[in-house]
């Protein structure tokens, strides 16, 4: 490894993963594992910040784990683990909560979006960002591959790391987000002003990574399109077509200018058909591997091994942080 860096990221098991999760975050996970020391978590403690049915939580946790492997993550290279299997997350999460200010947590747009219009808002949703900071800081991660919506949480993580180091001495690493240039924010198929989200109640608004080819074709043919007929990338003026161009480019490897050129003078119909086929082809091998992994029963072994490797790093950082803060450490 030329210049290996520590990488950490995570996804909540809060629904069926979408091509937004894949394009915005997971594709980078795979690219990073060759060169870097990677830790990829299933953020199940974050998953319960909104109500979760126990059976659904179990199923979705297994589904995300199997999808991590199906996209090409190699458990011998990258550690794949559950956040709840490494208790240091909850513990440093509490410490980060005590370092956070009410005002800065109130400014988090994810909190504002998820609590808007709700009568009862769980306190876990409010302290979600300090737990996320703990996830990252425990691994002294330099790089955090995420979609654009997580930028603000990363900014807070950087502030908390700096605050900790300032008060208690240089202990934690200030991380950098790694956000893709194209595809950092895949938009909803029924409304290009909202990000595609696995917890949207309308399944027509997203493409799940495990959707059947027919469902994918149907959803893309029904996707909302801008007025006019030009296939041009212009997120301001033509947000819906630009979103489909982004999806096409990310699933086929074709560049945006090549796509624009190829569809010059053609209507939306042919274009949408080709977008759908590109998505189907990109997901086909992932879906085939997914079925094999679920059938193999390998998931629990992968998670056990991942948690052992993760805990070795996380426990050491937690110990250092507690010592710096003045906690008496248990004698070993
Ligand atoms: P939810 O809708 O349940 O809040 P989500 O779909 O946003 O969840 P997360 O688990 O919060 O999924 O996100 C996992 C990763 O996927 C994060 O790095 C996030 O930035 C990225 N991501 C999620 N949705 C998109 C999207 N529409 N475009 C690009 N990246 C995305
Ligand atoms: N909040 C993230 C999920 C998440 C995460 C993390 C991402 C939890 N902990 C640590 C990166 C690093 C989200 O994508 N909604």
C-alpha cells in the first residue's frame, strides 16, 4: 500500500437500500478497499432513532450485510461489522453527546427534516450526530465516504474532534468527507427537489438495489420528466433529466457529454429505456451474488470477524480518550 489511510463509513438498516445509497456511498467503499484500511459498519444503533419493527430490523440488517459483500467488498480486506457489536460506539457516543451544544444539534438539517411536523420526536434523533461522530473518531478515520446529505454531520464531527483535542490534548484525528463529484445526491424519481430515500413511503420514488428488472423498467418509465425534450445535463433548469443522466452515467460508466451527444435529437422515450437497461445490467451481478451470500449462511461469520477487528481499534481509542478526560481506567 502506497499511502494507506483509515476509512470508516456506515449505512442504517432502515429500509431497502437504493441506487442512491449505491451511487452516493457504496461504490466508493469498493474502490477504497484495495488501497486503504477500511471499516464498514451497519449503523443499527442509528437505525432505531426512528421506530423500527424488530423483525424488520433483523431482516434489513442481514440484507445490508449481504449487500456489502454482493457489491464486491471483500471481508478479508475490509472489516464489515454491526455498530451494536462494538459497545465502544455507544460509550464514545455518550461522551460526544456531552461535548455537543444544543444549538449546533438543532441546526442539523437531517434532524429538522425528520422531526418536521411530528408531535413526538425521539431524543435519539436529536443526538444522532454525536453518535455518528463517535463511529468515525473511534477508528481515527482520515476518510469518510458519504453522499452529499452527510456533509453537515461530517462538519460537526470535525468540530467535536477539534474540541476534544483542544480540551483534553491531541487524541483524535480530524476526518475528511469523501463525496463523489457526480452522483453525491441522487434525487427522488417523483420529485427532483428531494433526495432519493429508502424511507420514502412511495416505492415508485426510488429504485431499490434488489428491485426486479421489471420493476426497475416500470419505475424509470414512470419517472417524472421536465418539460421539453432535450437530453441535456442542467441540474438547475432540468433537474429530472439531469438526475436520470447521472444515474445512467454512474451505472454504465459513460460520461455525461457522451450521453448528451448520443441522445441529441432523440425524445425521452428511448433515453428512459436505455437508462433502465443500464441500471438493470449494473444491478444484475450484485443481485446474483446477493442471493448466493444469503443462501450460504456466511453472514454471521463475517460479522463476528469484522466486529473482532473493529473492536480492537475502537477499544484502544476509547481507552485513550477516557484517560485523557480523567476517567480512572480499570486495571488490566
Ligand atoms: P433514510 O432515508 O432512511 O434516512 P438514506 O437512504 O438517506 O436513509 P442512509 O443510511 O442515511 O440512507 O445513508 C447511507 C449512505 O448513502 C450515506 O452516505 C448517504 O449520504 C448516502 N445516500 C443516501 N441517499 C442518497 C442519495 N439519494 N444520493 C446519494 N447518496 C445517498
Ligand atoms: N448518518 C449516516 C449513517 C452513518 C454513518 C456513520 C456514515 C452512521 N454512522 C459514520 C458515515 C460514518 C447516514 O448516512 N445517514
